[in-house]
C-alpha cells in the first residue's frame, strides 16, 4: 500500500481480497472505522473475517484489477 495514499470506501468495496500466498478470502464488503485504524470486512455469503487495514497487513491495493493483497497476522483465520 502506498504511504500516505488514501482510498474511498466506495472504490474498495467489491474488490477481491487475496493473501500474499494467493488464497482468495472473498470480496471486501465494508470498511469499519474504529478510531485507531480501519478494519476491512471480507467474505462471501455468511462467512466474514475482519482484517485490520494496516500497512503491515495490506500489502497492495490495485484498483484497476479490483484486487487487495493482504499478509494476514498468524491466528487471524484458523
């Protein structure tokens, strides 16, 4: 993710979210403002995971390809 770059929620919602290992997590459903950092709500159907929107976690946002790449902290999904 580019340092200092900001994105509009409407541009991010619907993007496919994948891990750095290529595992598809689902689509970005929403972005929750929490005060300290935003949280991405990712999933398909009834299954959702919450991903912290931190530079150390969100490694790339490619709006042209509609893809967000994340490096999930250990234990976030198990």
